[in-house]
C-alpha cells in the first residue's frame, strides 16, 4: 500500500544565490524537498545566531511553498568535538539556534555529522566519544524542550564511525528526538558487495527503525583510493539497500548528494527505477 521514495537535493549543489532562485531550480528539476545548509547556500550573509529570526524562517518557508518544495533537513554541520573549547561552545549554540529556527521552517530535522578531533586516531578514542556525548546531551535536551528533531550522520572518520558506535550513541542518548541520517557510502570503503551487505545488515539490525532520511551518492575504490560517483554510477548495491529500506521505511525522503540541476533528473530516474523494481524477500 505504502511505497514511495521522495527525492530531494542539497541547496548548495545548485547555482542558486538566493532563496527565490533556489526554489525555482528545485521545482524545475522535480525535487520535492531540500537539505538547506544556510552557510553553504547563501555565502553573502554574515550568519550569526541573531540572523535566525522567526520572520526569516517564515519567509524561506513561504518562498519554497510557492514552488511546492519543503525543507527536509536544515543542515547545521558543526564539529561537536572541536579541540578549542570556546569554538566547541559556539558550535553547540549555533546548532541550538537552528533547532529553534527549524520550527518556523516547518522542516523535519536539523542535521549534523559528529565531528573530528585532531586526527582519526584521537577521534576514535573513548575520551573523544565522551566529549561528543557531552555536546549531544546538551543539544538533544534543547531539541526535546523545543519539540525539534536532531538528525545525526555516521561517517567512518568521525566520532560516530560505525554501526555499533551509532547504536551505542542511540542507547545512551535515549531520546525519541534523535534520528539517523543514513549515508551508506560514508560507512563503506570497499568495492566488495558481500562486505557492503554485512554493513547494511548490521545497520538495519541495530537501528533500522531509527533511520529518518537516506543520503544517496556512490563510489569506486581505484588503486586503494575511494573516488566519488553519482548515485547509481558506482559499486554501491542499491537493490540490496532498498530491500531493507522498503521493509523498515516504505515511505521515506532521500537526498541525492553532489547532483546539480543539470544531472538531478537523470540520477533520480535511475534510482527510482531500482526502487520500483526491488522486491522484498
């Protein structure tokens, strides 16, 4: 009965310089929603907490509404484990301001990755995980008070770097106001489909019911180097992924990453074809 993949794109992947042109581009390519990172999309604005007023939020929402587009993710990609404590505090406060702003946009979630502390080795320590958890407890407490949702993305080089760590975080933060942004490319560095399947098995067995949105791109590993591709143009097994996604979230948003207004439609149709033809075992 329910079976639908809703396609969106990142605002900063387009040539738009203002919200009006962005809304027009999104409508013209058939995107239903947008991941909007304010600092990346509108670089001529001197962004600070005081700029995020209710009226600005309503204006952005009204402009997008006229073109049948909504904000699915308000991108606020902070570093919650910044080595400089003063800057870490600034990052946390910036995210909290986004949580309040999100309500005026009517958007689904405010999203972030989980940060990097000096080196990959230091980032993957227990000490850094506790630093990350401290920042996120404050952020999630704010989200709960506001009725907003925090979207958190796992990336192999960051503080939350694999499925087991993600599950640990969800258990310890223990909040219904947290959802997972799942980008399968960000936690897979291999061409081998069997290993990809094992990672997807683990993701969905541990927290498949907590995934709120999917990020799509692709990759190949050439001479040991991971090279990016558009979704469907690399080695990621989308059919295997969709067997899980259709079971756990038969109606869900996805963001096509790195696609611009010239190639969005082609990639969308390619991925939609795989989705439509995928049969759940």
